[in-house]
């Protein structure tokens, strides 16, 4: 120890006290993590809200009954394909659908229905009777149908057997 400094009264403390404010630095990481978590939770909450408010339509009202009768549907499709499948031709310029039966159905007295089925909205479905001309064809006007995906279902009978054909078209 320096005794001359003690005698003169110029004592300086040997231990320096550290200032806590001097070495403190500010960081954004904790705030960024909290903001990211809050944004993620808000995104999930918005997704759940939208999912809960989404209108979910069943393909048909009596889907359970249709599921039980599905084997009959498979048999109808096989009978139709055995005699030749129904041709559907959508013409976007005329907004018409030409339904053409194969020549194997010539001479049969066919009756049935044509259903235009909209998978996204069952209230837009449209059903018309099957009315074939002499050339086994029928022209359907589709001016009143909305643009989008449609399934055209042809369900018909010759008096003895029932037949079924389905085609998907895109109305533009």
C-alpha cells in the first residue's frame, strides 16, 4: 500500500464499483419471438373461424340410401358400357350440349332423365327429360347454367333394363 497517499489524504478506493447501466445493451429478440407467436396464433384463429363458417353441402341429401344402392349403379354403368357409352359434346360457342346415343340403342324405346349436377352448389342442379330425336340425339341449351364444373348424368331405361352414364364438363 502506498503510505504517502494515505498521509496526503488522496485515498482512492482499491475496488472499483461497476455501473449496471453502463454495459447493458438492448435486444429485440424477445419481442420478435412474442410478436411471431401472436401472429401465428392469430393466423390459426382466422383459419379456424373461416373453416367453421364455410358452407359444406353434401353431394346429395339422401347419400346414405344411395350408398346402399351403389351396386345397382355399378350394374347400370356396366350395361351402358356393354352397349356403347353415351357421347356428350359441349359446344362453348353455342352454349349447348349434344347428347348422342350409340347405334346399338337404335330401335329401343328409351325414356329417362338428364341431370345437370353442380358439385359446388346443389341449388343450381337442373333436370330435364330425355327426349331423343330420330337420330338418337338431343340438344340441350345451357345458357342459364353458371360457368364452372358440371356433371351431366343420363339415367334411362328401355322398359326392361336401366342404364346410366355420367360425364364431367366445364362450362365457360
